[in-house]
């Protein structure tokens, strides 16, 4: 599982299975004192963190360990510090994409989940802040569909049926032309 891409990796701990990556912000500079490599030049790509393939395999075989949960929480905290936003915040949440960066494909792990961090409260608040209800609920609809299909293994056809109903109800000919009110109802049904 990877959050962000095209980045230089820093080790948070000497045998860490979670590494921070991306732009050099204050939180990432601080992480160097915990065993991180010297960056040299300014890294490319947005900040994020990588969970190693071996950690994912371990979770599939043995479940999550307290140690791995702590490593992920530490990397998430650094990311939130650097960006200045928090996952799940209702006013202006940190939104991330989650995708596989494994050299070899793991079953079900090659898809991307976009907009992790959106929830009912934050989507409503974002729609108010941006004055763009349609875009916000289109993003939220995509997140719900992707998360359900990829993470929860829900049949994607179920969401396509609801999406088709939303198109018909709003007289749309494509996903991108579904009305704001139909998208809001789609999200409520999902």
C-alpha cells in the first residue's frame, strides 16, 4: 500500500516497515534524527508514506500487530503535521490516495482508492467551502464506490446500478453530467 509516489524514502526507525516519502517539510526534517537518510537534494513528489510489501504480507498472514499500527500512526502523524490537515477532520480534511507500489502484484492490490479522508461531514463542509456541490459529491461517490469494491470486496455492479438510476433520475447521459442533487442521493443510498 502506498500513499503518494515518485519520492525519496526516509526510514523512521532502523528496521521500519513504514517509510515517509516526499517533499521536505518540517516534519520530514525532524524524522531524520530518528535514523532517516540524508536527503541531499530537495525530494520530488508530494509527502506521503509507504507500507512495505513484507508488512502487507505479514498482515495477511498474521493480522495487524501493535508495532505496525504504531509505525503507521507515527507516519500518518508526520504527514498530517507537514500538510497541516488531519484525516477525518470535518472542516478541511487531509485527503490521500492509496495504491499499490509493489514490484509484484498482490491479489486485489493494484487498484487505487482516491479521496480517503472524505466522510459525510467533510463532504458537506467541502461542498459549502468550494460552492461546488457537484464536484464534491462526485468525488465522494467515487471514493465510496472504490473503497467498497477494492477494500470491502463489494460487487462493483451494485454501485453501477445506483449510478445508472441517478443518471436516469437526472436525465444525464454520462456520469459527469449527473446533477448535484442526484449525486447527493446516490451518496445517501451508498
